[in-house]
C-alpha cells in the first residue's frame, strides 16, 4: 500500500475529499506550495499519566514538518484556520481523557470512559477548527489524575491530525464526522 493510500485510509478520506487531499495537500506541483498538514498514530498499546503528552511516533504525513514525534507537539507554520482531529480507543474497563492543548490552554475535550464494561472497547474523538498563528503549539494531553485502572489505550487506533483549512474543509469535516461515527459502530 502506498503512503498516499495509507494516509487517506488512516484518516478516512473518501471520494472528492480524498482527491482534494491528494492534489492540494500531498501534490504541491500545481501551486508550487505545499499545504500544512500532518497525521500521526501511536503504534503500540500504551498508558498515560495525568499531564503527560501523547506522543504519536508513527508519522504518516508531515507536510512542512509541522509535527514533532519526539515531544508530541505540532508547531503551526502559518496564520490561518486549522482543523484538528484526534481519535482514541480505550480498552474495556478503562477510562482516558485526551484533551487538546493550544499554547498550554485546554481547547478541545474528549472523554473515553469504558469502566464497568469489561471486554468492551470505547472509541472517542473530536474535530475542532481554530484560528491559529504562526508558532502556536498544539498537542494532546491526558487530563486525569487518578492512575488506578484509568488509562489503557489500544495500539493502532490512536491518531492525531491537523491541516490548514481551505474551502474544501466542509467536505472533509463531514467525511471525518461520518468516519468517527462509523468507527464507533465497527
């Protein structure tokens, strides 16, 4: 499978949105400028403590080197509106609260609580759009302070993505929302 196909599959782009990503984000030959975007995954089962940054080390797309897998933070390369998406799968019996931070302020919230449901995994995620400035930092951080049976994340189902908003965002956002609901059913 090519990097393009893996990337498009990983963030669930289909149809017109997938074509747009291919030609407007990944293929910069038409405009001469690449568009800021990244998608990264966590490749192994893991747990996080309160205040710990999620480090997505399996980077599939990193246009303009936005995302740093060593510290888990993305640096915004230019002013504009950015779509930011993150998705988590918690193993049965556990709870996680991955929150989006922008410049050290909580800006996006997700609760993934599967306590009391042994063997049933809980999927959660969020998609937000914010006006950001060049140099702003974004990352996902665990909120909870109770570490007793609180964090257990399923490998391969943890993703973090961001891209600069363009006119096609409505189609991509609708696709991601549909994909998020679909992942809850699968």
